[in-house]
C-alpha cells in the first residue's frame, strides 16, 4: 500500500510510501492521498494532519515513468475543471494529477519535508498550511527541465507565499532552493535537524490540536478566503466568518481571568 495513516489522538500522519521512486506520485498513490485527506477532513476526531514521505524524500514530483506511458491530447482529461457554468462555487473540483492539491480542507495540514520536495512534490508542500523542512531538504521546480508545467497550484500558491518576483525566479529557472533559503524567503516556516521533520511537525500538530478548534478553523478560513478581495470586503467577510466565535471566546476570557494562560503559558488553557 502506497499510503497509510498513523493516528495519535487528534493528530493524523498521512504517510506516502513509495521510497523506491523517492515518493513520486503515480495514479494509485494520487488517489490514495486524495482519499486519505478527505477522510481526515470528514472525521470529527481528527484536528490536524501531518503529511510525510517515508524513506527520506517528501516527494520527487509526478512519476515521470508513468507519465511517459500517456499519449494523446486527452490523456489528462480526467483532471479537467468543468466549464464555469457547470461548476458551482461550492462544489468540489475533480481530483488533481498529484492527488489532494485541489482539496480545500477545513483543518490544517503540516508538511514534514525531508530530502526533495520538487516539481509536483513542491506543489504538494505548498498546498499544506505550514512546512517543516529538514536542514538537508530542498525544493525546486525541477519539472522546468522536462517542459512539464505546474498544474497543481504552484503558480497560484508560490507567489502568495514569497511574492511574484521570487516566485517567478524559482518557476522560470527551476533552480534548487535549499532549506536555509526556503526559510529566509518564507517558503517554509520551520527548520528541523536531518531525520527529525516528522517528529517536529507532529509536535507542532499536537500544539495546534490543543486549542479551541472552531475558532482556530475560523481564523484559518478567513486567511484562506481573503485573497483577491478589497480590504473593506475582506474585513466584512472576516467579521461574518468569525462573529459567532466571539461568544464562545467569552468562556476563554473567563478562564484567563481565573489565572489560566498568564505570562504566555499555554500548557493548561
């Protein structure tokens, strides 16, 4: 089985296991990853997911050996978006070539990146909310050299993370981005020693899982949904999205007044 899930309370670790292919995604593993993250999002007991590639590689991209067997103009038709009139805003888009990269989950996902996260593998890392990179890991639009475009969100999410100029540099050159540069430019949020990205990502996931989840998800949703809006419209939607959470937060304020969380101590909130 190319994908399995290991659970520790509210934290699910989704493990992609094709080490013989450096965790490149083929049709089978794309479907398995897609199903795993949909199951995570639908399970009320799950709060945060960690996405990890077994065997020292996050993901080397789309499986080019399988891609080489495709032929004809209709080879990618299963991944086509329907025409706008046939595709209501609330409906779920079809599965992407890399699996889950079009899913709009309601809960956070943390990428634990070891070794390469390149081409489509970089796009999967960009799909996640937070990236923990080992200090020996690297990213890059390696598909540049083969003439394969970014079709799993890379041209959308990368500029939002690092800005247009840096995104165009990385996309057009296809150059390698090592972990220290990734941290510097905002391509990842945390560095971990070699071999410890999963451990650090899971520790972070448990930290997030301890917070009141409906409020955490409301704030996450507001960040996700404000792209492209005017400031006034974004503020209006933030208010509509989160107004109901304020009344719930009154209980939290009462706990603070009772002595919880003082001096930044979140161990018992």
